[in-house]
C-alpha cells in the first residue's frame, strides 16, 4: 500500500495510528522478520514502512514511504507513531526521519549522515561501521538473531586424508552443502583455479537425495575423483582433483580440513536453502560467497567485510587463487570472521534491552 493510496480518502487505518513505525528497505525488512517479532513483544503494534525501489517480499502489510523530503512528510506525521525505528541504510531517508515528531532510533547504521537524523540511539553492527560512527553503540546485528554459538568439535582425523596435498602446499577447498544449480558453479571455479595452481575440491551436496544424480552429472567433467564412501586408503591420492562426499556424517568436520570454504546457498538462485556461515567460521576457514546474499547473517557478514565475495565464477576463482597461495591472508580472514561472529551472539536481545531502556 502506498502513502498516496493510504491517504487518498482522507483517512488512516486506525491500526496504524500510534504504532511503532519501523523503516527499512525491502531486503532488510524481509531479513528483519524474526527481529520484528521481538519488537512486537516489546512494543505491541508495528507499522512497517518500506523505502527504496525494490519490492518488499516479506509476510507483512506495509507502507511505501518516500525517501525525499516534501509534502508527503505531512502524511507520515498523521500516523503519529509512538516511536520510529530505522534499520540499515534505509535508502538515505535521513530528512524524512528527522522530521517525524517522535523518539527515533537507528539500528545497523552505516553512514555518518545518520548523526543528523535526530536519533536518541544509534547502533552499529560491526567494527567497520563503528570506526565511521564511533559514538554509536556497537551491538552486533540484531537481525542475525544468534542467541549463542554452537559447540564445534570436528573429527580432525578426516583431515589426515589430505596429507599429501598439505606436504606440497596444494590448497584444499570445500564447496559445502551445495544446492540445485550450485555444483556447476563449484566445478567452474575449480577449472579456473587449476589453471593457476594444483588443488583439490571437496564437494558435498546438501540434500542426500541429490548425491547420486549430482555425482552422475559430475562425471561429464572428467576430473579425477574419489568418493568419500569408497575411500579405503589413508590418504587421498594426490592425482585426484575432486573429493566427492555422499554421506552427511562428515560434512561439518570437513570444514576444519579446508583452506577456504565456498558455501552452498550463495552460488545460484535455484538453491533455496540458507547458507551455513557459522560452522566454517568456527572451524577457522575463510569464506568466499557468491552473488546470492539474501540471508540475514550472510548480508551482515558481507557488510562487515569478514567474508570475501564474487559476483561470478571468475571473481570467485580470483579470490580463491589469492587465498590458495597466501597463508597469512587466510589466517587474517579467519581471525576477523571469528571476532565478528563472536560479537553477533546475543545481539538481538542486547538491542531490545537498549530500546527498552530509552
């Protein structure tokens, strides 16, 4: 519902008057849904205002808000919000926010213009944003809703299988939990990487029902491949270039064996599952993600710069080549990602507590 439609009859839905007005762009609003449920518990009624040109795909009724200062500010004021909570970049709507007569907070701020919006509280999600806004509260990203980090205790004996690669400084990378359409991207990255250096790719489809068809489809690549379920020797022979996993048991442990990880759920639009960033970061493996980044935790990691990104096969392969030959870069990326992940645990409740204290 647009503002012009909302006010065309000179009336306002009474359910919107006096509610907490939450403002975000379309993708942020969709990612924020679990956090919005927390806000409803704290404040009751919410009115969602979406800014920007993209279409909101979430489950809530919403208002299309203007981002430019003008006559529409009068219409926004008629909502008489109990408070205003802005999340993320929000399409540069600083003037609009400034002139709404209500207490205002800005969460996950990322530019210094936010300081001119008249907010009682500004929070930032990571160290990079905090350097830009040092007076803001560094809380972590509440949209991630990580209450606590899981325990991670991998079976590192699996890593001994790659000993011959380690002895020769050949990188081992992991295309983990791949979904529909993602294995072809992973193989394309492998081909590009092999043009520059010897390496081996661990590939593991997420869905067990896809193990056999994915393997049969992969045969067309004619890459020396060894299957996890058929390995009876201690080591993967160094002539192999693909280690194909068709057993859910070792999936998490193999993160600890990789020099870097390319997680499924980020490589193709056909893949609909959420990527796992937590496990590779806990394992100390740097992460490269593809162009699909609509998961809340992944979006936060990209914004913080703690994962490397690639829009296409060439860009992913370029990042992989850098990590493959630079152990210091791998260590730096893994350390930064772990520090970031630690700071996200409990962020949702921390932010709610700050809001309640205002």
